[in-house]
C-alpha cells in the first residue's frame, strides 16, 4: 500500500524530521519504492516535489531533507503501487485549483470497481486515488455553487459522506487540504500526535536521528503530525478508528467525528 | 519584465544547458530576481519546480541545473515582478488540469485593465498572467464542450483570437502546452532556434559554458528552443514578429501564422 504524512501547525514549521523518517520507508526500511511526493503550502501557493523514483534514492528527496521549507500545512506520501503503473502522473499528492485555491490530496488504500461519473475535474493518470480526488471536488462544486469559497464547516457533511462511500469500496485513508485546514479520514490505519509545550526530545523509528523540539520551538507552537504509522518510537501517537475523521486548523483539532456507513465496522 | 524559455523536442532531451544560461539572468547577468519556475512534461505527468527566490541564488535551481531531467516539452520562466507581489502563488509557470491533461503556461509582459469574466478556472495569486491563463482555459472549455480532448488544430483559432485580444491590453508574449505540443505567441519579443544534424557547438551568452551538441545527440534529434532573448552567442536565433504565433510538435513547427489585430502593428 502506501504511507501518508500530514502536518498542521500554528506557525510555519519545517517537517524535515518527520519527512526524513518517512523517506526511509521508500525502499530502505519499508517497501514503498514506487514514488513519493510532498506538497508544502506557502501562503496561497503550493510547493510540490514529486518523484516516481524510490524516496530513499531520490535526488529530489535528498534536497527536501536538506532544505528546511517552513509551512503551516503539509501533505506527503510514499507509494507502493497497486492500481496504476509507476510514473509521475500516478504519484501523489494530487493538486487541483478549485475556487481560486490549491487543493491537495493523498490517499492510502485501494478502491475496488470505482468508476465515478465523469465531471469537471478528470484524472490525468490512472490511479483510483486521483479518480476519487476528482470525484470529491466534483461533488463539492456541485453541492456549492456561487458564492464561493464555502466555509469548511458547511463542506464537512459532503466531504465525510463522500469519504464514507469511498470506504465502502475498499480502503480509504486520506489527507486533503486547501491550505487553510487539513482534513483526514481513517478507514483502516492513521495515527496522529500533537506536539506543544513543554516540548521534549523525539527519536525516529526508521533511522538513528533525534531532535530536541524544545530547542527548535517557542512555547506557543502547536504542531500536529498525522501518519499511517508512528514515525517516532518515544512518543505516544494516537490511533484513529475505522470511519473516524478530523479537521485540523493551525495544529488544533477544529472538528472531528465518525462516519456511520462503511462495510468494515 | 520577465524572460521565457520553452523547448519542444522529438526525443526526451535535457534542458540543463539553456536553463543554466537563463538562471544567470535571475539576479546575476539580468534583473529578474523575483522568482523562477520550470515545468517538465514526463509522460502525462508534469514535474514543476518553482521558487520565489532569485534563480541565481536558489537551492532548487541549483538542483535542477545538476539534474538532467529529460523531457519533450519544457516551459520555464524567470520573473521581474510588475503586477502581483513576490510570492510562490505569483510564480510562473502556472498549471491547471483540463480534459484530463496538465496545461502549463508562462507569460512575459503586462496587461492593463485586464478583468476577465470569472469562470471555472480562477487565479490563486494576483498576477495578470495567471488571470489570462484562467481566461484562456475558460474560453477553450466554453468553445469545446464534449467530446474532449479536442485536436489542437481545432483549438488554434480560439487560442490565437484570445492571445490577440490580450495583446491589445499590453504586452503578451506567452508559452502554453498540454504536454503534446508547445504553442508560442509573440507580442513584442520572442526568438527561437531549431537544432538538428549536423549539430555543432553552442556557447552561452551569460556564463562561460559551452556544449558540443554533436556529442550529446543522435542524427535524428530535433530540438527547438524558444526564449525571450537568444541564450547563445554563436548561433542564429530567429526572431518572431509582433502578432506571430507558432505551434511546435516534437521539435518541428506544425503550424504558424500572424494575428491581425493588436494595437502595436
């Protein structure tokens, strides 16, 4: 399958530490050799790095690990291909402009027999993940004509209902953002941790690197990291249950709930 | 203003040589310090590197200069801001998905009093360039409902008419691609060169670097490079006239013409 990485923070924060851990799983400590990608929101812009090469060997991944890009919202992904061959067009995260905002999406899982109605947004590659992302945006556009953009609280019922439907077709762990917030949906496997004062040390599971967040942060910083599996081995990551979703804004949980449909409950 | 760089080739070709020349003009030999970007088509995917930092100092630009990404269509840009502040969201090239294809656009010039009707595609940043790109795509979608995608020959009259209108509002030198072809429009300044066998040496104007294309190519290679100003000083770059446009496919000119409207003729 794949692994997800998300971050929501109340100050521009670099994700080099978590990203370095995740990248090891792209061919070194994990089997996700079929590409990787990461999108950093920077104001209204989105800085996207992607490579269909294994992250543990990618020159672009090495650059991103050396280059402390500070962002309040990040979505990353490493891929072990199931649907769709290994190529750039099938590499997450996927991006579309909607309502003058950059929307970014990454998915872990597989959807069986997923054939959404063609709409305005269409997949460029041939993954079920990009098809689901396009379908999600098509549903939002249809549900919310002008005036746009729509407050995220109004969108949540549409978002959650769509995710619950996708989940009925297989496994749908996903991250979605428009730069203002980070939405996550758990179908089978997703964990999170919120780091805030007093900050302590953290040690990566996949490579011998530690960081003392106390030295890197201010007392008001709040940083939430979401991942498929815990990235550190000395912190208490919280698991999401099947069907649970959450909306993160500036590192804090702004809304959460559980969808009632789904065949795996 | 800004400078454009485009490439159309019949084999995957790296643009490191031309890109290295252009990057010098982003703060070293030229004043275009306000960001740079380059998009490489790779199959149906598009690899985009952007930075609002000066290209002559950008770590990401250094990576791209070291990293011979091979592509058949490339669009690059260095920016000297006039409309819109210096930030990632205002950095060219701009990308949108239309009809399941990645469309990529870069613009040199400035449009006065440009306020297109809001449509499906909306600018994320606040440049006249991105507004023109969105308007261009909105016109194409409106002109060509299903079935899509449309052959480029059918689209050309709409494309050229739109560019001619933009040109009436100021300066509109532009590059546009969907990955299959490269379209260029000249309002004031655009040059091109087609390199084919017998290949010879080329020497950059902006930095002491030469390349012997004979050693780097096969006899069947055809590579066209389009730029705002010639990038080499020992080759004969061909200038486009005001209002001229061309469509390049696999390094060869597939169609060309001159628009008749425009206030500068």
